[in-house]
C-alpha cells in the first residue's frame, strides 16, 4: 500500500476546518452568555429541552389555578363579611326581642323597638343582595340580578322576601380534577326549603309584627326562630371559612411547586456565567494559538502552488 501524500491543499483544508470548529464553539459560548442559557434550541440538548418544556407547561397550568383562586377569593371574602354582618343583625334582633317580651315595656316602647327591627330587616335584605365584582354573591349561578325580592305593604315595609336565585354553586378548579364551591347560595343561608329550614327574613317580619300587636307569646316563638336562624347562618360561615382556608393552602402549595419547577428549568437550560466565561476564554486562547501555529505551518510559496 503506497504512502498517502500530504499536499499543501490537504494541510490548508484541515487547518481551516479546525479553525472553523473552534470559531463555532466560541460563537456557541458567546450566545450562551448573551441569552443566559446553555440550551437555545432543541438541537442543543433534546433531553434538557423536553424537561424544560414539560416543566414550563406545568407552570402554565398552575398559573391558571392560581388565577382561579385569586378570582374566587374576593367573592368569598365579601360572603364572609355579609354573613358575619347577618349574625350581628340576628343578635341585635334577639336583644330587642327580649326587651319587647318584657312585661315592663309599654306598647309605645314596643312600637319603637319594632321600628328598629324593621330597619334591621332592611339591612339583612341589603346583605342578602350584596355585590362583589358587580355580581350578586348569594344568587347561586344567577349573579346578574338581585337574588332576593321583597314584597312590601302600602307603607313600603317588607312583608315577605322571596328567593329568585338558585341553589347551584360555582365550581372553581384549584388542581387538576379538583374543584371547590366558590359561593354560598342564598337558599342555604337565608331561606331553606323543607321542614328543617328557617326563613330568616320571615322570622324578623314576625317579630316586628308581634311587637306592634303586643303578642308576647309570638315574641317567645321569635326567639326560638332567631336561634335556628343563627345556627343556619353559622353553618354557612363555617363552610365559607373552610373553603377560604383550603384556597389559601392550595395557593401556597402551588407557588412552592412552581418554584421547584423553575429550578428544574434553570438546572436544564440556564448557563453558569462564571463557567461559561472561563470556557470562552480558554477557547479564545486556543483559537489564537491555532492561528499562530497555522501561520507558521502554512508558508505559501511558488512550489506550493505547483503541487
């Protein structure tokens, strides 16, 4: 087998190829410094790219869950506030009813107490038709119109209140396949269908009317109705509070998970600036050394061109 002849052209091609490889490596390192990432296209590292894309997709899903939680929180906060105000109204009505039931009060005094109970009734109606973000919070899924409608006498006083919402809840997804109710229907709070339910409005209407008529026995029954009404509202308070606590825990957990996912993305595609700079300097020095060596090895002459 004959010896392979090393021509000047072969030598030049090999030197230029080596220089080109070194220059491409320098460009790659410079790109990493400018972008801050060691993976700038899938071809740089297919496995790291897949891991980063998967983590980013999960972060995007989690961000939607965080948005859902953030959207639900104001309505639940307003619901809790309205429920606590309703409890205060019931407790104040109880105090007034006890005063009115006392045999030491004259009918004039009972009439005056009835006036305050009537105002408490109006306040309760206002709480039941409370808005949050321009939507009624106690209407179930009927949120664009008041869920409670009052019937009034010729003097404008409330004689009864009807619920025109529904008993459905608005589900909010806080994790994949996990939903929570973001509202408390007014049918569960103020009026409940069935023998065990208490019409909170009617309890106050009856107390007011019994105060005006001097019906002490009716006031005693009203006190029982107030106790039932308070228990009913407290159940809703507990449900809303439990939901708020759950949303708070979910929010915290999702944010922790997102931080871990960001760390996964960083580990797979982010560049180590100090390490990249050291490597770039080493490649630059190697390129300069190659250029110097090439200049000494490649000495063009007339004989070279004649080969």
